[in-house]
């Protein structure tokens, strides 16, 4: 068994041992005896064995914190009594002194138990890199860009995030996949082939075989069914400077002249303009296609009559070609299609005029060769070209270089030490490199070439616990562990040289230095990983593809809109972070971050182009904040109907940090009327009449009702869409009257909160939410702290969170301020 497999087996055992010691036992009698008078006077009447029948029987509840379910019950009891939910409003309230004494005793017991565990094992148990962190770490460590995370098993989320230690288990499947990923990464980094010569070619659609054949068709197709041209029609127009596309049929628009022979990054430049579009833009969608699936690389709004040149870089796989699909073409101003005309000569409808397409690649980060990934991996080791006369081949993957140290055995340790120091994210301990060096030396003595032998050592390092795991010990983090916590918080990757140098000099813990480094990391382009990964899980943006909206009810939904939805939420968070805007903007803001496609969806005029920008909202706009963003509204619907329960639960859990209790096991679910004949409010009214449902639904339903004016793709509505009875919708879709759906019953977005306050619209509801500014900031602080440390918020963490909240509030409650206070907190700087 090689060292890499030994490492992984030891790692699996260590993880299982750490996770099994999270909780310790308690003393039932000593803990519960002082609480009995309060429970007897205020709780036993409703919470005994006879009344509950399988529910919460407080007469039999002991203090057993080693039992997670028991511990969670006591937290629930504490929180509901503290918040005044228990005893219920219809019962007499306990005396203030008795209430305070009870909550204090329970709080102290819960805190002491939680703190005892933390002092022994730390808040964060043994934690490995999740697959996103694994991929980005390998990419930065080896100087490569290939995707890797899809080779690894998915990481189950805990406490809302997939980087929390409790969910990051290890299995034999992980062991095998870590080895495969290490090999794939090393194969990419150790590139010994000849330098691929980037090719730059200009293409025009006029040279496409299928286009030429289409232009050769008669302009007036014969109506004779026996005529082979009767079912075919000219869909292009040949102009002196361009070819006009009047179709979006993908089988006709592939650029077959260009086919990628080598996977890599390619620079693509396009010149095109909207044709006969009555002054409006035409959107060009660019895909890669391999005849099995197509991938959207980007989309661009092309202006009318005046050519626009666009340039961007994208990764294209071997065997793929490019596919250009225009949007909204093939119709005239009356909504008539090209097929409604007898000849294309008379057609005055919209098209996209494509002048030329330049493709250059594959591209490399620098002009040096062999690539930097290879020379960095083997520093100070000669890399010599092979004699081309002895190695003649047309295979682009054939070796053109060899790694040829003068003394292979003497080169092993320096190369491995440099690599392991970066991979382990800390200085090496004395003798730590020896087992890895021994593996390489053994391979050399058995006749392996230097490169093959070194691969064994690299592979062992990349599958070792010191690479795969965060090395954190109970108590304050050492400077190198703190450097990793910072870099993985903001970059999802390993620390760079500046962080490591500060850690080695033991200067990182200095408050001024820590603040400056936090600013540097946030300002770096790599902080895009923080925005993407945090918002993707906090706002549930990763579930954007979980449902597919019914095409008959929502024909306007397409891939560009879906992409814009997710980008809006990310750019909104980035704007709050960059400008340090108040956290209350999460509930309501006077601006949105949109491009032309999303602005159209939001009925915001005068926004052109695919680039996202900050747009001020009119005072009466229902938009602004997170809860009215299209992405959030889509992930909280099922694709056909909206659910106040789903959306209300989302608001309570994600924004207020108050997740509702799961429904009783014997309560059935609500089946929505997909025909649109019955509203969800009518269905819920019947459900809420069940006594066991009323308590929770009085909290869950109001936020959902407030959002009922937004459909399953986040569009604003006054009436539900229906597939059966209803009225003809006004306006047009793609130039024609809307026939796909009808307008059904009116939307009612009113509601009443548990405390009796009422609202009639999303505007009113936002105002009510804004009265809970402290709770909203507390909830976000808890989410950020969980993500930053890889551990859920325990009872002992509640006071530190309050201290973070207090300091943030004193400074204006900005998002960036909150992040700085989290980094400065002992909780962040302690295991």
C-alpha cells in the first residue's frame, strides 16, 4: 500500500474519531431540579404525556446534553420562553423574576456545556477542504486552470454551507477520487509537449457550406409537395458587408469551419449589428456545441445598423465548435414570421447581420515555454528539449522536453520541500519531508525516470492529511492557521506569499495588519470566490436549476434571463460589500443591479447592454433588496405555482435566522392547483384551520403572502396565470398576442403578523421587516461566521455574535464593517 493510500486511510479514521466526540454527557438531576417549579407552574398543563401524545413531554425530559436531540429540545425551550411564545398568549404570564431566573439557568447550563466542548476540541472539528476549495487550491498551487471539482463527490451542506466540518465526511470513494484528481492536476501542470502555436483565423458565415446551400434555394419556394424545395426556405440575406441571420435554428448556425483540436482558452472577436430592427438591439448568444450538448459562453446586445465589435475569452473543449444564435429575429413589426412571406425579398423583419468572427488560440498566460506550471514545479532543475530528429511525430501531445537534473537524487529534497511548504500552507517540521523523499528515491533506484519518480512524491503530498485538512489546534490559531482561515474565507484557496510571509514573521495577528490584509483580500479579484460561494448558499442561488418553469405559463423564461437572475444577486452583494452599504439594504434598497435583459423583466426603461450596472428605482417600485430579486423568487417556487409556505420559510431561515420547526409527522402537505383555478391562499386557509398547524403558519405564511405579487420567475403580477379559465393577457410576446396562458384570479398580498400588525403589499411588509434591523444583522453575522470558520453557531457562540453585532451597529451597520468585526473577533481567530 503506497503512502498516499495510507494517508487517506488515517485521515478517514481521524475524521470519524473527531466527529464522534462532539458532545459530552451531563448530570440530569442536578440540571433539571431547580427548573421544576417553573415548569410545574407554567408548562406541565400542556406538555405532559397525556396532552402531548408523542410530542414534547416536559415531565419526562431530563438533562442529557450528550444526546443531540435532548440538547436541541432545551435550546428550543429556552428560546420560546425567552421570546414570549411560551407560555402561549392565552395563558397567564410568569412573574418577570421567575421568567428571568428560568431562562438564565437554562442559558447558563447550555452555554457551559457548549463552552466545555469548545475548550476541549474547538468550535471547528477536524475539517477537510471541500471540493470547491480543493479545486481552487490545486489550480493556484500548480498554476493550472482545468476544472477538477466535478471529479469529486458533492459535499453535503450543514448549517446551510458545504464547508462546515460536520458535513465534510470522508469515504473510500473520496480516497479514490483524491488520487484521480491529483493525477489529473499533475498531468496538466507537467506539460512537456512542444509549445502549441496559437492560430488566428477570420471566418465568415458566407463560407459555411450549409449557408451557401441555403442561399442557393429558390427565393420563392414551390407549393408543390413533391418539390424538394417546398419545405425549405431561404433564411439568410447576403449583404456586401455581412450575412443576415433571420433564424435562430441551431442546426443551421454552427460555425463548422472552426473546430477545436486542443482544449484551452480562446480569444473570440465578433463584428455584427442588428438589421431592420426598428432601432432596437438584437441579442447574440454564443454557445459551444459538440452535437450532444451546447454550453452558453456569453450573450451580447448588438446595436442597430452600426456594427459593434465584441471580444472575450472562453474555454473551449476539444471537438467543440461555435454556435451563434440571435434572439428575436425572423419577425417583422407586425409579428409576422419569415415563413408568412412568399419571398425573403419582401421581408422587412428583424435579423442579425454578422460581418466576421476572429478566433485565436489556444492562449497561454505567458510567452515562456515550457510553461510556468512546469518550471515552478521543478525550480532550478534543467528542462531540456528533445532532439526533434529522434522524436518526429505529428501528435500535438507528444513529448518535446525532458526534466534532466545533473544529480537526480540530490534534486529530490529541494523540489519536494518547496512544493510541500506551499501545499501544506506552513513551514515544514524537521524531517517531515523524509517519507515523501524516500518514496521518490526508491522509485529512482528501481529505474524510474526523474519525472515519473517525482510524480509519486507530489501525489503523496497532494493526498496527505496536511494538504487535505485544515491544521487547527484547540485554542487561538497560530499565524499560519489564521492565514489559511483568511484566505479560504475570501478566496476559497490557499494563502499567497504575502500572507505566508506575515505568518512566518508572526505579524498577522496584529490588529492593524489583520485589518489591512482583510482589505487586501477583499479588494483582490480572487474575492469573487467569496461572493459566488457565500451568496450561492446563503441565498440558495445554487438551486436556480432545481426547477424548470412551465413553458406554457412562462414562455418568456430562457437561459439569458436565468443567468441574469443569479448575476444580479451576486452583483448586489458585491455592491453592498464594496461600498460598505448598510445591511438593511438586504430588505430594501433604492437601487438594483441589472442589465438590459433583467431590466426588461423588471419593467425598468432605458437600460441597454448586457453589462450589469447600478440602476436607481422609482419610489413606487416593488423591487429593491434581496427578497424581490428574481433569482430568490425563482428558487422559492416550484416552476408552476408559488408557495407562501416555501417563501415564508426561506425569509425566516435565510434573512431572520429563525427557521421554523418541521411540521408534525401526521400533517399532510398542500397540493397546489396547477390549473390556476384555486389560489394558494384558499388552500392554505383550510390547512391553517388544523390546530397543530396554526402556530407555525402564523409566522411562516405572512412573508410568503407579501411576496405573492411575484410569479415563479420573479415577474410582477396582479393576477395569477392560468391554463384554463381567464382573460386574454394584454400586450404581446415576440410580436404576437399572448396565447400560451390566460389571466386568472387576482393576487392578494395582504397578511397579518403574529403580533397583530398588518400589511397589504410588499411595500408595507418591507417596512415591518425593517423594524427588525438588529435581528437581520444578527442572522447575517451568524451566517458569515459559520461560512468563515466552517462551524455552525453553538449556544456558547451567541454572546460573541452579540458583541460583533454591537460593534457593527455602533459603526453604521455596513456589510464590510460586519466582515471586519468578524475577522477581528476571538471566535474567528480561535479553533
